[in-house]
């Protein structure tokens, strides 16, 4: 058995952007930031921010585009997916994003 599942609770870093694929499927992309606070061995308080790229498809994409905005607190459930493409110079590029299966607006 294998599993690829990720759960994120955080805030949108920018307004969602919706587009359509050539086949007519809607896809909405947005970023979510999570924060982690900790104390170093020297006693200094630190905070780290981790950014996640999220993509939602079809009906969920339309809902996210309609109701989410920069600063919204969300719960995202999905799976990690790595995509590959070639840039203008012919170099292979990769990106890893969360393919959202469930997005819940919190607060």
C-alpha cells in the first residue's frame, strides 16, 4: 500500500488565479503560507514561513476562485504532484505543488 496525502492550514498569499485548459477544464492556482515558531538553542525566538503552491480543478476550482482571496485562512487536503516542462531555452524545469481535493474556508 502507498499513500500521497498532505494537509495544510494556512493563509492565502495572493488572490487565486483561474484559467482553462485547452480541453475546457477550469483550474485555479493559489499559494498558501504556513508559519512555524520555535526557540533556538541560544534562546532566540524564530519564525519560519513555508509556501505551498495549490491547484484546484473543475468545480472546486470555480468555488475557490469565487470565495477565496488574499489573506483567507484555509484548510487544504490533497496530494503532492510534480510537473515537468521545458523553458524558452529548452531546459527542463520542475515544480512540486499540492493538487487540492478539498479546500475549506476557515473563519
